[in-house]
C-alpha cells in the first residue's frame, strides 16, 4: 500500500514561487513514472512534470523553464519547484506514483492559486 501526501500549496502573486512536496509511504516502484499532475476548475487533469521509467524528466510545454521536478529517494520525497508563476498555473496539484502491485496511487492534492 502506498500513500502520497502533498503539501506546499497556497496563494501567491504572479511572478512568485512555490515549492510543492510529496511525501510517500510504502514501496514506490521507481522503475515506473512518477510525477505531478494538475487540474484546474472545469478542465481535465493534465501532466505537469514527471520522472520517466528511465529516470529522465519531462515537462508540459507551458511550464518548461519555470518548474523543476526533483526527488530524494532516501527520504521518499518528491518536489516541484515552481517559479515565475502565472495565473494560468492555478489548479489543484497532485503527485502520483506506482506501487509494486501495479496500482497507480494519487495524493489528495494541494491547491495553488496565483493572483494577477
């Protein structure tokens, strides 16, 4: 069983920064993708940034150069550093990872609001 808990969201002005954290308990299958998604009101959940199964990183075009995904495997933590935030980054951000039981797990989400 895997549990993921996000933190670090909040209200920030455009141009500001936030650092999201994802704390994982249980056995994460690092050989599969793990990363961050977001869902804005009225929109579908979209991939923001992820570690691929081979350990490389991928970003949605709209956040390239502004967001950085990182992880500390020893601490079972994953992070999303978000700089130069824009109002369109406003969303609930979710972390996701796979367990060894081939189940994809999601956190409960953390709200990010960027004011103009």
